[in-house]
C-alpha cells in the first residue's frame, strides 16, 4: 500500500529535469517531478513516490497542453522506460536538452560559452544499434516478457511487441525471442539478451544463470539460422562470452569519411546511433583544427572511435583507455586499417597516471570522451600548458559543466563554444561537446 495520498491533484509545470520530467511545486513549495508532463502545461497528477526534498508523480490528465505536445508514436509509451519524451516534438526535445547543458554550465561550472554550436541531429527513429532487453518469466500471465523495464517500476519488464527506436531488424526479433525463450527448459534462468548490430551482422548475447541443456542450445542455434543472427552465450562476466552460432561473426562498422573500419566484440562499447556518431566525429575533428604535424592525446578512447579517424589527419595520436579488452581491440583496429601512427595504452584514468610513459610525451591537442563521472581527476594530472586546444565530448552535462569550471576558473582556459548532439532521440539523455582554448 502506498504511503501517500493517491488522489489526483492539479499542478502547473514550470520546467523540465535533465531526464525529461516536468517540474512543478506544491502550494507549500515542495518540488514535484512529473513523468509525462511538459513545461507550460496545467495537468492532473498522481503521486508515485515521496522523498525528503521532492515528490514524484505521473501525469494522469492534461488540462492545458503545451503547443509542443504531440501524440506518441509508440503504443507502449507510458509503460516502457525505453524512451520517455515521445510526447514532445523532436525539435523541441533537442532544444530542451540544449538548455539543460547551458544551465549546467552556468549553475554548476559558473562558466559562459562564447558561442553556441547548432545541435547535431541524425536519425530520429530506428537508430539504436546496441542495447539490452530484459527477460522475465511471469507465471501469473503464463508468458515470458522480453523488452525494457517498466517506467513506473523498474522491477518489472514492460510487455512490448515492437520498438521504434531500435533498428527494424532488432525490433522484428522481440516477439520471436519471447516465443523462443518461453519454450526453453531454462526459461527462468535467462535474465537478459543484449543486442548489437554492425554494418554486416547482428548479434545477440544470451545471459544464462545455469548451463543450457542440449535441447536449449539447439533451439538457439535454430533461431540464429532462421533469423540470420549470430548468437553468443554469457555464463558469467563479460570475459565468459563465447560464440554459439556461427563460429565467426563480422561485427564491425565503417567510417567512410576516413576510410577506416572498426571491429568490435558483442559486449564492447560502441556509440548506439551510427549516423549521429559519424557527425559527432566530424564535429570533434573540425573543432580540434587538425594540422598534419599535430600530436593528439585521446583519453577514454575505447576501441578507437575517434583515435583512428584522428590518425588519418595528424602526425601521431595516442589513445588511452582503462579497459584492457578495448585497448586490445583498438590496437587490432589500428593494425587492420594500416595506421602505424595510432598507439594505444591501458591506464585507469581515475587513478594516479604520472608513472605512465605516455604522460611524459608532448602533445599539442587533447580530446576527451569520459564516462558519466567525467574527467576531473584526470585533468588535474595533465600538463595542460602543452595543449593549444581541448575538445571535451560528454554524455553527462553536469560532469562536463563541473570540469569546464575547473578548466576556466582554475586553469585560465576559455570556453570557446559548446553544443548538444542528439545521440538518443526521445529519451532524456544527451551527448554534448565543448571546445576550450588557452587565453
């Protein structure tokens, strides 16, 4: 039983959170974050959770709609947590995300950009090439659900049949996967299926908590053959992944503008939106103002998403990444593309880096693409005086803003320009990019 009143109440929505919820205040001043509500709207809301400093609610009726409200395309909108902004016009979505970035820069970093980059936009639908389906056997319904978590309660899996944000070839597998897993002997032992698509292959990685029976293994092989996909099995951690069928899979994607191709493994990190990724790389390299004699340091480099394109433009690029498996893949990708001026190193960039040989080398340009936690500790260890330009790519505006504050306020750099890139349309997530120059 809920610990609060479930009676709907009226709210005026005055803003939006970084994850796309409407912001309102109760008469006594307590903040309320409302799923499904847009700025400027008057709504009826029902409380869903209570916290010390704020409440959470969902929109149950729109009394006065925003002019930016549209009919959601997906029949599962409101149930599935996969994309929560479908009720907001796409052009308004990216502008709202842009305001989140610049608000964070002012409020958290206390910095002001000199100019703003126009938002980068690519495919709005059927763009997601990598992700994870949750799997749950529901005995009361006598069925197995395959999909994303429910919006209001992440303990449950939303019952979906299609998804318009993933590639069509992936969406088409949802119903067949439900049918397949429901017929397995070990259907209760599969908590998730990860999907990833390269330019020439589509792979599924099946997490199983118990060894698969011979019949279940054959069922997955038959599924792979019928639907022209590759199936991998994961019995434990990421290093336990093995190919079930076929033995070899060409998981790779091309970056035609640089005549390079990146191979990856089923659980390797790659950007989910292929077309936006290409635009992002182009923008990052443009902001670096690359010259043939440049030496570039690429931190948090992964498999070489930026490193390899950089290598086609400069004298030398050094990529550094904490995941040894990704570094191994980056080296293999450099060799595969014949790029002898791209070098990769393993280093935990959240720890002391001063003993690494690459820290003693001189670079004149820096590219960073850190995780959500940002690059604050990493930046404090670098000799920033050797760089002419810093390009910072971020998946979390707040950590970018914090680090921008350090660069500008403590180190004397200037925030030349910044902008957003719509890597994840119809969700509250956004990719950002910023250029810093020395004063």
